[in-house]
């Protein structure tokens, strides 16, 4: 049998066919000394099948904290003692955040709410907020509001929401160890409705939550089967007061293998740096990931944790000669 890196070069780079589960397990088991050649192939795949541009996005929380779900990694759950309390943003704050995001060069602004799914109050805020943002600033509006009904999917599409985020979070076989208040299948159903609506689907997950390498490969393969437009890749940042608060940080080497594996599973997908990369990878690892398959970044802070300064990320992209994607009107 040919070497896994050479199979990736032949199958993914040359033919554009993503690696399956068994090959992804091999990728995740590669020794540290082979990481540079693995990243080189993943970067070549990204350039060939996605192009050189990098998409930049900012996020803001419309409702922070007080969520009824028990996602074990999340400090926004109302079931844990983590120090995040429910806060609502008003419409002028949303517009200001969208303007500040656009000023960084970002093409996407995502409104996030810590809820199981939106009620009518939240949907009404979304209608007002999306309308106000679109009147004030030239930026695509995305949303992440939990699990949806078909009517809510249709409403968001009608509002002009460009992309909807709903992560699988973990592989199907590990999901029950991460969340007990809803099922993996419920998440999958929302993702399928979003994709069928014509909105772009943003769907990713977290790695470093105690899952096995096989379950990490399973998550990548399941995301490839779902076929989202974008995959945000998060690295666990253990939050005090949550069930996963005492887990160790994922190693930088494992994180880089995961980045390459996700790219090789989904050669033409937007693969976005998301939460936890600053702690897990540091400055040098962040650079390596951008040269190993990543082609999108969230700039600024996340929902409950601090990110890198936006100017630092933009300067790094300029240094690496990675052009920032221009706004393409899809609304």
C-alpha cells in the first residue's frame, strides 16, 4: 500500500477526492517529524481547490449565557457554575459591532445566541438587527441560533441571512459524552434544512475534548458527508466550572494534524480557524496552520473568550501574502 501522504497527494491534490475515514485515521497517527510534509500537501490542496484568498469574519453574541443545554465545553450553559450570565445586545450595539467588523476587512458578520433554539422574541430581534445592519454597512450577515424549525429556516432566509452556523460539535459516537440535553441527530436535521433552503451552511466542531483519534477522524468524515460550505475548527479551551474545565490543552502537533486531516477530507471547503487556536497553537502554530490548509479566520474575540488582536491576524495574512477575500454580494 502506498504511503498516506503520497495517497493524499494523488487522490486529494491531483483528483480533488477527499480522504475517507480509514485514511484520516492514518493521517492523525503520523509521527511528528512528518507533520511538515503533511502540512505542505494540505496547503497545496487548499491553493488548488479553494484558491489563495482567505475569508475573514467577526462574531458578536446577541444573547450570551443562560443557555438551557449542557454542552460540556461551554461556559454559556445555565447548568454550570462558569461565570457567564445572560446578556442581550440592543440593535445599535449590533450595528456598531458590524461596522467595526467591516472596518477590519471582514466580509462576514455572524450574530450568535446561546439558546437551544430561537423563540419569537429572538426572531423579532433578528429581523430588526439584520435589517439595521444591511442598511448601515456592506457586509454579509450570518447567524447561529441553535436548532431550528422549517418555518424558522424560511424566516431567516427571507430576512437575508447569508449563512447559518450549527456545529455537529463532536463525532456521532462521542456526542453523548459531550451533550445530553439534545441529540446529534437533531443537529444533523437542522443542518440538512439549512442546506436545502439555499442558505450557506457553516458546520464544524471541536477537537481536543477527550475524543480518540478515531472519533476525530469520524467527525471529519461525517462533516464531509454533510457537505457544508464552511467548517469552523475549534480547539478546546477548557473553561472553569464546566465538565471539561480540567481537561488538558490539545498539543500543537495534534492540532496541526487535525487541521491537515480536515482539509484532506474536504478539499474545496472553507476551513476556518475558530476558538482555542491562540492557546493550542500560539503564534508559530497559527502560522503553520495557515500554511497547512486553513483558508478563513475569525478575527477579534470569540463569544466568551479572548482571541488574538485583529490587527495581528491581518498583519500575519499580509506577511504570508494571503489576500483577504472581497465581499461578494449573495444577498
